[in-house]
C-alpha cells in the first residue's frame, strides 16, 4: 500500500511561484482601461483636519483649506501599473486588484508618467472625508459593507472579529460604494502614499492654506488602509 501524504511543501511553494509568474505575464499583456485612470474634479474648500484622539501626529484638529484639484476615481489597478511601469511589485497579484507593496518612488514615477502627482496629505484627507464628519465616510462603525478592512478572516493583528467584508486581503478596485465625492476605496483596501514628509508635530504648526508638510524628513506619509 502507498499512503498519500499530500503535496510536498517545496513543490507547493514552487507551484505558487510559477502561478504568480503566469499571472504577471497575463497582466503584462493586458492594456489598462481608460476607466481605471479616470479622475474626479474636486472644488476644494475648508475642513477640519486631524483627530482629537489617537496618535500624537493626528492631533490637534485644525482648519485647513485646499484649492481645487483632481483625484483619481479609483486606486491604481495592477493592470494599469504594469502597463505603464513594466513591473508589478504586488504581493497579491490580480489585474483588477490594487497595487500593493509599491515604494513611494514607484508611486511618484507612475504619477509622472501620466502627467499627474501624488496628493498632499491635506488634499487626501479632504478627498477622503468628502464633507463627512463621522469616523468613516459611511458612518461611525465598520459594518463590512462599506470598505475592505481587516475583518474576521484577516490574519493581521488589528482585525475586527465581529465583521466580514468578503475579502481576506485586498479586494478588486471599486468593490464597495464610493464616498460622497464619488471616490472609491478612500478608506480600506490599502494604505495610500501622499507627497508629505512625516513629522509628529506638523499639525501644530501647519499653515491653514494648502499645507504641503515639512520640507524634509525621514519617512513619507501613508493614509487610509
């Protein structure tokens, strides 16, 4: 008799690597759609930025005003990124999935190729809040219906065991309803790069009009997540 003990771990790992390579090659042959690079015109205005609880770099709440700008309607799909950049750094590979694991420099270069730029942190928060004042732009509680967060099936340490959004890791771009400005995935799915350098005390010194962050620093800022 021969007892079947399953696929050897090394073979399984090799097949996973090959599968990822096949997915990357399929992506390379798939041109991006114009929809994936669509933008939304935002009229700008004044809003209360920051929070009154949490980490020190989120405080204090302060009024900020931004001039009109445009924001991509969707997170960057891997099909669009690979077509423009010739590479795909994503850990979770899929044409319709957002690009994860991209460096700040890669994000800046992708924007440059499209004649765009990263938003400032103030622009990002204005766009994400979309005129709302609740914890999330869909309300004060994560329900699993409004965004992709670390839920009951997620294996990271900040998971919410009481909700399920249908995805263990990243979700296809645009899987959830947009915020009131018509922007998708501004909360959840992935953290997003902005142009600002990080400083824990910047909010205390931030100018009111179009703040662009400290002139220099050690780390760049990500928002959302």
